[in-house]
């Protein structure tokens, strides 16, 4: 059975704001998320997405 974490737990673990985690989920940037009503469930095995807003991270994606 898969184990999931909430947006709040992911925010603490990845050192991001809760709103940023919600946006990443909505943009399908995190693999395996489930959206139930107003709750996002994020797999505990999910990796923190690369921040594409910063220039130094964009070169890593190419």
C-alpha cells in the first residue's frame, strides 16, 4: 500500500511554502499526486521537483 503525505508535510520536508506545493501539484510537477476534493495527497517517495524559476536550475534540465 502506498503511503502519502499532506501538503503541509511536504512543505516542511522540502523547505517550500504550502502554496508552492499546491501549485506544483496542480501543474503536475510531482509524480503520483492524488487530488481528493480540496486535499492533495503526495507519495512519500516523491522527489522534490527542480525549481525551473531559477536560471542555474534551467541549465540542468537541458
